[in-house]
C-alpha cells in the first residue's frame, strides 16, 4: 500500500513503539503515588517532559500533557478566555480551523460568547488586512492554526501575534499539522499557547500537549493535581514517553528542514506530473505551504470516484479533513476560500510523509492518469 494520507495520521516509528513497551511492562505505576514504583514512573514522566521541552524550544513547566490536539485546543480557548481581563469576551477563530475546533466556536457562540471569524483569501492564506480590522480591544484571544490540515497553507503566526498582542489579546495556535513538518521553536514562535498531537509526527495516538507560556493567565478546565493543576487526570505515561521519542527522532531544526525539502521536491514532482492531465487544479499552490501536502481536483470528477481509482492502485488518500470525509458536505475550508460546491466536492488531498519515496510518486504518476483521462474527456465533452 502507498500511504498518502499523512495529514490524517502517521505510522508510529519503530523506535517510538520500542520506547513505549517497557513503560507498559515496567513503569505502569501511578506517577502520583508515593511508593517506589510510583516515584519511578514520576522520574520517567519528568525525563519525558524535559526532552519534550528541549525539542519544542520551551521550558519544562510550559508543557501541559493532554490527550491530543482536540483537548489542547479546547482547554486553551476556554482557559485563556476565562482568564481574560475585564471587558474582553470576544474570541476570534480563523474561518478554516479544524472541524472539531469550529464546533467549539459554535458551542461558545450558542452559550452567548461573542465569536468572530478571520477570513481567508482565495488561495487559502489569511486575509491579514481583515484580521487587523477585527482584532480590537474587546478581544480576549485569537485562535489560529499554524498550517491548514486540508490545503497545507501556512498562516502568518508572527504577524497575528503582533496584532493580538498590540490589542492586549492572547494568541493560541493549533500547530498540529506544523510540528514535525517544519522547524518549530516555542520561544520564538510568538504564540502564548500552542497545541500539538503526537500521532501527526510518527508518535502514538491519544497524546499531545498544550504549550502554555510561563506567566500566561489561564484558568484550568479539567481540575486535578496533575500538570501543576492545569490538567487533572492520571498521565498517559506510555503515550508521553512515545511522544518524547517521536520528537527526538525528528532531530534538530536542520534535520526537519532537510526532510521538508525532500518532501517538497516529491510533492512538486507529483503535482507537475498530475497537472499534465487536463483541468487539474491545485489549491494553494502559489502560497506558502506544508512541504508534503497537495490538495487538488481533477476537473469536477467527484472525489469519491478519484479515491476509488486510487484505492484500486493501492494508494490511500483522503477527500479532505479525515474527520469529515465520508460525508457529502463540501469542505468548509474550500467554502471559506470561495470555491464553488461542485469543485469542492472534487477535492482530493494527497499528503506525503517521512516514509514517502520517489517510487511511490512514480507509481501514482504512471498508473493514475490512464484511469482518469477517459473521465476527464467525458466531462469535457459534456460541458462543450
Ligand atoms: N487540529 C488540526 C489542524 C488537525 O489536523 C487535527 C487532526 N486531524 C486536530 C487538530 C485534532 O487532533 P487529534 O485528533 O489528535 O486531537
């Protein structure tokens, strides 16, 4: 199988699984227990926290382990909002946030919180002029993704951080798709809180973190003594150790940049080859993008049909956000970019990762065009 769905999830690296197994077998005691085994688990937790902090460019006490990005996103928004100063109640989300995060936006609005949305341009980039107009003195926080999971388009985090901070608002960034794919350093990133999820960078599922800037006002949402009172609940130590191992495997910023360049070259070759077919359109192609993501349509051939052909070729891909695929509703991301419904229903996402090779791209480029050409010709004839 050729796996081109790395934005949905990635396979855990063998070294990650190897790091986790002894934790299941030997370090299963509760890190909050006072006895010897508990203290052993606590030491492993501290070591994993220290190496997570080193890899992400933050302080150990700025790491709050969570069950993944969804939880980190929710607790960041609710926790920063609850701690905001008097008169600051508005929360701004970008219009292209992850589907789960936009559900939170809806829930807040239904509960009476003033919620606003930062629009994007037709290429998927943030409309920074509109953002500047919306980030006013009543804003408690802005919640913005670092990179979009569908288009791969990068958001101007530093610019929005400057706007938010000038207005006295906090900035939360969902960096779930960014971390592991491009060099990241919390201290220089500009955000007050950053969410991540280990399974997007060859770590285990069900574990992630919220990085919370030291001194940032924050009201805990899950009460308990763990994580310095910021997130209660017995820690998922095997997951946390696995995430730390996955971060270590990424190497330093130069290693991440080199892997990004390798994936970008593969992705560009893939797009060049596919664009030789008539009526292929790639979204966000001219915008700054994640290196391995390609979001495209083949004329108006429905994504289901294209995915079915890909499946026959042994290629696993996605019709957009994994969480919403399978449904017949077009992507809200493409909707926000002003893409018509019939074009959006043709959207296919190919996302490469660390195990993607030139041979995979060559296989797809030799096998897919003959399967799609007749469909595209048919469509062209029908439109003529
Ligand atoms: N944010 C973004 C941008 C994502 O791509 C995802 C995963 N699809 C999430 C949040 C949620 O991550 P998790 O399911 O691991 O909580």
